[in-house]
């Protein structure tokens, strides 16, 4: 299997894991090569009746940006101070990414859709004009750590982007990026702005609660991790899959 093919298989595996469907076949030649990481196509088996259907969808985020955002979150999570006893390793979740896509595509500087926000956490970022790296859009979230004091004090205007980033039990993330030609932000119209929507599960920031427990790293992991620890995080992935941050087959 060539590299691009492996990438697509992986992307589709992630996606359909959420849809409870089994993969039948992917990688059918040059059209996929051209589509690169921005779209994916797959034949998916319906687990209820065994029929198959083809799906094709444009991705709102490249593999590179997806990896960068996930790596950044995990780096921040593994290095919190004071150290965390129960920090869980974060993985990409295609269902969250899909809901982020739907919302980002509306180009509205607000959280949504409303009914969804009871169950998931959501943070937004926007930048106008050019930017060097997708990380430019989330650095300000991390900078909020300077205003945050454990367990739950915030001396600045906002700390909730940061506390969501380091919420121990929020072990799933899915984000989407959308270029908006016109978007109303803080009372003025922004042109050609890039909107980032990141959805998190479980939702963090429960009022009055600390984002994580303080202690020796991994000393208070949920039992589902079976005592497995990697770089200060509870991590149940097999060792062989840890070096690529869970993105098997992805070229970075
Ligand atoms: C899967 O099969 C069930 C049972 O036939 C059907 O109700 C459902 O709509 C199918 N799902 C899709 C996505 O085709
Ligand atoms: C960031 O996400 C969390 C969800 O966990 C939410 O409670 C918080 O309000 C968000 N912060 C901002 C500034 O939107």
C-alpha cells in the first residue's frame, strides 16, 4: 500500500469508527491521489443490513493541521504545572471534527449549534489575513495559563480556553478550519478571516472544579487505562503506535 493510500485508509477508519460501520475498500487510484488529504472517499458497510454505500466528503482540515493541533494539545497537557495525576492522552475524533465542520461552515463568530453544546466543549479562534501556522490560532489559548491559578481561579478576562485544553478527562478533540470572506466579529466586519472551531469531549470546565488532579503523573488514571502511562499522560494505545501520535500512516 502506498503512502497516500495509507493516509486515506487511516482517515476513513477514524471517521467511520464513529459511525459504527466497517470499512470495505478504499484507495482506488489517481483521483484519490489528487484529492490528497482534503477529501476522502470510502465504501462503507452498513453494520445493520450488510449493504454498502459510498461516501465522499471534503475535509475542512488538512492532515498536517490536524496533527499539529492534536500534538500541541498533548504537549500542553503533558507539561501542566502543577503536574497532573490523571491527565488523559487526547485523540482525534472524527465525529467532533464533523460537527466542528458543520459549525465552521456557517462563518458565525458564536458557539453552536446550541443543542450540541450541552454535551461537548467548544472553543473558537479567529485570525484575519495570513498566518504562518495553525498553531498561531491556539497560542492565545495556552497563554491564558498565566492568568490561571490552580484549582480554578482566573485573574484575567478568560481562562476557559486553557482550562478546556488541559481538562484531564477531555480525551477527544475534533477541529475544523474555515476561511470566511465576511464575518462579523466584535462589532465589525472581518474580511478573509480564518475561523477555527475545536470541539471537545467530554466537555470540560465544570463550574468550581479543577481541570485535573494534582499528583505524580499517571498516579490517578481512570482504571480503563490499565495503568498505562506515556509522557505524563494516561495512554492506553499500544507502544508501537505511540511514536506517530496515533496517526498511523500519516506523513507529517
Ligand atoms: C442501514 O441499514 C438499516 C436497516 O436496513 C437502515 O434502516 C439504515 O437506514 C441503513 N443505514 C444507512 C446509512 O444506509
Ligand atoms: C471554551 O470551552 C469550554 C467548554 O469546555 C467553554 O465552557 C468555554 O466557555 C469556552 N471558552 C470560551 C471563551 O469560549
